[in-house]
C-alpha cells in the first residue's frame, strides 16, 4: 500500500470514527458497538 492510499484510508477511518462517535449509545447498541470499541470496529483491529 503506497503512502497516498494509507493517507486516504486514515482519513476515511477518522471520518468514520467521528461519525460513529456522534451517535448516541442507543444507536451504537443497535449497531452492536459499544462506545469504547468504535475505533477497533472501524479499523478492524480487536475482536
């Protein structure tokens, strides 16, 4: 993956984390995500 692709993915991941962070806990629960696992859900790291 070249530098431009990594930067593009990083920006998309940050945007997704920001958008999910703006949701209330009920909406996150409906998606099966807890607030503390937003970043790992976006990046695919973790469980």
